[in-house]
C-alpha cells in the first residue's frame, strides 16, 4: 500500500515460530522484540505502538509532536477518569511537568486516592479537572527508536508486556516517560460486553457515542461492492443497517445489522448485534437446505432475538426465541452453538439453531422442558 511520496507502506507481520525462537508472541513487548531486526532497518525516529482492539479517533501527528517537544523517551496516551471508573484501569501519577512517576494496576481505597493528579497540567480546564482527577493508560505509546532497542534488547530482554513491565521499568531506571492527554471517546472492546456496548452505542440518539460520519477524519473499511440493502415492509427504528441485506416484513429496534444479513417475515430483533454473513446462498442452495430439513443462513420466520450477538453465517431457524429471561450471566455452551458472558447471549459463527427447537438458558432447577432447548 503506497503512502506519502511513495515512502509509506503496510506490511503484515504474523506471529511465527523459528529455530531461534520456538515461542509464539508472549505479549505486546515480545511481539515487537521478535521483529526488532526488521524495525532496525528503517530510518525512523520513533515507533508508534497501538492496540488492535480499541475504538477511538486520535490525531497521531499531535501525539508524536508532543513526544518530540518534551524530549521524551516514551510518551503514554492518557485518558482522564472519574473515581467511579478509575478503579478498573491501570492508573498513572505525574509530576508538574507531566512526567510519569508512578504506576498502579486497578488500585483501591487509599492507594486509589493517592493517585489523584492535577489534570490541568495536561490541558484539562479547571471544571473538567475536578470531575476527572485520575489518568489511565490507554495502552498506546510513542517510543523513541533508540529507547525501544535499548529497553527490549538490553534493559528488559525478558519482559513480555509494555504496560505492566516495559513502561514501568523505563520509569524506574530514570528514562523520561511522559503522559499525553486524550480527552475523547475511547473504548477497549476486548471483552464481549464492551464490544456489544460499543456497537450498540452507534445507534444512540440524538448523538451516538462514536460517529463514523466525521468528514474531517474518516474511518475507512474494506470496499466490498455489495448492492444496497433491500427492506420490504420492515419496521426499522434506532438501528444501523449494513450493505447487501435483505430484510422482509419484520421489526428491528436498537440494533446493528451486519452486511448480507437475511431476516425473514415476522422476525423481531431488539438490542442485538447481527454480524451478518461472509457470502450469499443461492436460491437453489436455500431450496436444497429446506428440502433436507436444514436452515439457510440468516434469521428465520417469526423468530425473536433480544440482547444478543449473532456471529457471522449463523443459521437461526423459524420460531426460535433467543431471550435471556432468567438473566443468566455466564454459560459456556459453545458445543451447543452459543455462550453467555455478562448476560449477553452470543450465537457462535456458523452455528445452526434448527426451527422448532429451543435451548434453555436457565439453571437446571428452572428448566421445564426436558428434551428441548429453551432460549427464552
């Protein structure tokens, strides 16, 4: 992929094993270390280390400029926090120049109170600084090239993680580690609950939690050249619908409908993320599946789905109900085609839920239909 003056490029560096290093990536720092031989070849001043499971919009140019202006070895992006959220994150304490002097992972009580900082030092106004007296690491960094090589090859050759080992270690040996304030939307979507909430957040009105419609800083996706979605007598409210969908005479509320989704007559979709499908089935495929009693990809007639994630290529039959009425919080039933985390039902990729069968989310003492599955 070309870049500015044809100097930029994208290269995917997959995890690998070799005779010299038989281990897979052991953490973020170890992943970078295993490819240091390649990074050393490039004539750059800094490395920008990012995470793949975060949702946010940041101007990295400003981030790097702040790193250079403070002559830092490492700059850590910091998110202002109130006390309620702070205990769930790795927090940092800074001096009057914004230099990080202390780290603590999910502190509680007096330790939490001791990590309060004056966030006006990093640019917050007085009112916001009173509401947000803590700063949490976002897990993204600018690291000067020489510092990176020194830390991973010499100072901490056995460290596997940047956040818990390399960055605190750099502070302890006197390197200049600065905080850079990012006061905007940021979400770590590495858990089912966070992933679900972040997706449903884009349906929020009047202003979504995160917008993909910012012309000044667009976020691009892979072009798929699919046709527009087709909606036939459908009632769709407070939802986002991807391209290439066929939606027939159903009701969809507060949901995200992924590309190539097929939703049949009478279905009700509420508070749900449909991931869609990787491919279309032909009409002949669907007739063949129906003839042998199987189920095509998509949501069947008169099925009701609420507060769930339906992964790609799932086959949900007719008259199926996926509703966690008993508020079961955790269940590992992948062999049955689903699991539950934080009360959110997830139908796994390529799962088949046959028409007229049910699965019971309730604990055994509440199950009333032996021999059947009851999603409701």
